[in-house]
């Protein structure tokens, strides 16, 4: 059965996560993670969205 379409309502927060398959690491090194964070921030500015860091566990 296919997944239902996602609903995105303007002005409402969305929870988006980034994780690897079977809890595998996503980034090969710290430089990769820093590059990802940089580009994420750049596109957040471009598309006028806010990025909040995850809470500490």
C-alpha cells in the first residue's frame, strides 16, 4: 500500500529528521556534517524557513 501524501500547511511547523538506515552514520567525517549544516542554513535563508537544533537527550 503506498504512503499517503504529506500535507504541508503554510505557517505551521514541520518536524523533519535526517537519519541513516539501520542507525548508520550519515556523514563520513565532521567536514561533511559542517558542509551539510552550512548549505541547510543557506537554503533556510533563501526559502525563509527557520531551523531549530534538536533537543539534547
